[in-house]
């Protein structure tokens, strides 16, 4: 994974950064969110997964991972791939949070909403995420997928 602040990190190093960040203010309210977005660029699909840690009203930090997969043209398949990546990453984060007794809520942010071409996927995607035991946030509240991951996934992104 990568961080603008810390550079290249292993997943375990990311988890340690989460522990340090959430341990600075034990009275603070922290939200850890995981989200993924993807963009087709040439013959590939660039898939960006993000872990964001926000201290309510005080800002936050984020970490990201970029994968390149065979081009996905179908919007349904693309949303399912993004959600799968988010659930897998959130499961790993949840395991770490539980083992280390970190006080933070965990959300999965999905790139769907009740406007546009993804509205017919809401029941399936939200049901899947919630069925896996996570709180599901969608547009306009899914800032990790629709904001951070979206910006990094764009072709001209300076963050790579």
C-alpha cells in the first residue's frame, strides 16, 4: 500500500499507523472507511482501494493500493469488482481492529447511488456489504470511494 505521508508500506505497517493514529487521542471518535473506485485506461482497468481514518471534526489520513486488471467494460461487473475489493480489505482491517482493541467504527464505502446508472444495484450491493457485517455508505456519503479513490484512479492523477 502507499501513503502520501509515509510512502510505500506493507499492510501490517498500515495497521500499525492506524493503531498509532487512533491511539493519540483516546477520547476522539474515529471512523475507518474502506472504499474502491476504478477507471478504464487503455486496455486495463485501474482499481484503487483506499483505507481512510478520520477523527471526527479533526481531519484524517489515508492509505491506498492500486491494481491493474483486464479491462472491465460492464458497469455491473465493475461495481461488483470494486465492492469485492473493498469487502476483502475491510475484512483484513476488521481482523486487525478486533485483535488490537482499536476503538473505531468501520464502514465500507461503495460507488453507487440512487441517481444514475448504478441505482438498480443498490439492493444487491448494500445487502452484500451488510451481509458481510459492515456498515455500508453510498453516494453522497461514500467519500472514500467517490472522493479519495476516484481522484487517485483518474488517468492524470499525480498520486501513484
